[in-house]
């Protein structure tokens, strides 16, 4: 009985780790907005796209937000937390002009 319980628990942990790895593989980039400044914390972005995102955030007077670019149906999709709907829509419009391959060809964050 204990061996079966340990086996099930081990499978759940491994399944969770696999799910997290797959979900992270679908993430193109993650940005953190603090005091109105967008910082690329993971992934790659073309400099022009990063500048355009910064323009949207400055226009929105965003002080704190988390922005994630993920792949959905083969296209980049914006997941934004901490932004009003109009600003999130502007971000979707900006990001929608880029393909996944264009975003992946961008620059990594500076360390």
C-alpha cells in the first residue's frame, strides 16, 4: 500500500515538473514593469518590439505589471497582469505585428 502511494506521488511530481517545463517552453518572453520601466527578465525580444512595448506602457502610465508573451496556435499571445484592458489591447496589437520567429530572433536580456 505504501509503495503504491509513493509511486503515485512520484508520478504526480514528475508530471507537474514535465507540465512546467512544457509551459515554459511555450513562453517567448517575460517582462516586469516597475516604476514605469519595462525590464526583459526572460526570453528574447527584438529591440524595436521592446521599444514599442515601452511606448505603450509609458502612455498607460503603468507602474507595476507582469507581461508574458506565449505561443498559442503558432502565434504570439500577450498575457498581461496589472494593466487596464485598453493598454493590454494596445500591447496585443503591437505584439501581433511580429511572428514567433521574429521574436525568437531578438536579443536576450542583459545580465
